[in-house]
C-alpha cells in the first residue's frame, strides 16, 4: 500500500498545477527569481516556493519542486552563481517540495538535509529513489553557516505533517515557512501524515513570534509576505476553527456545516485544492 505521501500529495501536486501537471507540460513553466535580502532569493515555478542562498560559499536551496523542472531550476541557480547546490533543505516530504531531490543528488552531488521523519516517509515510498533521501537528518533542528549568514533550521511538531521544518536566515531576517503558511488561501493539513489542526496553529504561532515588522516571509505557497500577512492567516484559521467547533459542539455534522458554509469574508481563501468544503472537513476531523 502506498504511504500518506502518495495518498495525499500526489493529489495535491496534481491539483495545485492542474493545467501543468495533469497534461505533463512542464515545458511552459518558467522559473522566476526574486532577490530578497543579503544572499537570499526566492524561486517560483510549479510547486512549493524555493528559498535560495547564493554567494561565495556556493548555492543552497530550500525545497526543489518537481523533477521535470530540475533542469530549469538548475539553470536559474546558474544565473545566481552555481547551477549545482551544495545543500538542499527539505521543509517536509511532500512531492511538490522534494520531487527533484534525486536529480540534484545524482547530477549535482547535492547533500539533502531534513527532519528525521522526512527520511522515514520518503524511504517507505516505493516510488521514491534512494538518491532522494536526506543524508543529514535531525530531531529538533540544526544550525548552518553559509554565505556569511546563519541559518536556523527548526522542526515544528505535528503541524502540516509530522516532519515540518522552517528556516530563518538570521542576518537578512528572512523566514521560509514551508507549508506552515499558504499565503492568502486555506492551508493543506495532511492529517494522514501526522498533521493536526491544533499543531498547525501552534507552529504558526511559534513562527510568528520569531518575526518582526522587517521580516521577509517566504510561504510554502503564495506571494511573499510580511508579519501582518502571517497574522491574518492565523486569524483566519482560528476564527474558522472556532466557527466549526461551535457548530460541531451543537451536534452538527461536517456536511451540515458545509451546507451552511463559512462566513462570507473567508470565501476568497478557497482555491483549487482546498475548497471551503475540504477546509471545513479538515477543521472538523483534525
């Protein structure tokens, strides 16, 4: 039987980029580079946002999208100084963030770093190549010094999955949240892979506490953000959870709450993969 990664993220990868992934037409995807601060950049293509550190020590990336995009990602990194990243940090195990692991491991000799559970879950998936597995893993976190900056890699428990990490670039004050932040949309909480609603809220609060008004935030999905955007995201989760909890306590079924719907102010937060119905069911069962 396939793991929770296949059950949930194969669907996520397919749905996030329906016009691209379903038809296999990655040829049309362009990799966009956005310089942030210090040595840090953000790359966007089709999948989770990629964080980059590029400088005198070489290139390090956070997440790597899908394998068919590896050549394009590598070319974009070449424009920043080196097409072969020394290190890849995986924020979690989902395929839209780890899909190019094996390619970079084999073609660029990249060293993959991630939480213990990322390796465990990838290793259980028969469709994942051994070269895609992290070779450096940690339980709570690890600190790296690269391109004159300090990277704090922090594990946050039972949120999006059971192997989530966020990366804070200390000197430039840039935070990559992985999928503990879907900017301007309902998040995907992978209940089948150790994620929980309460844990997700707890993780978001922990990360917000590490930011200030000058922090640049790279979300797992969506546009660049600042602390106020992250606080709005947290407010959405807490308010919609309170709404669902109230009706659940009154005896309503999940379907009855779906039929009633959330407050109108949250209508714009639904998207292709996490519709209002799916978000309500996540809150009800999470």
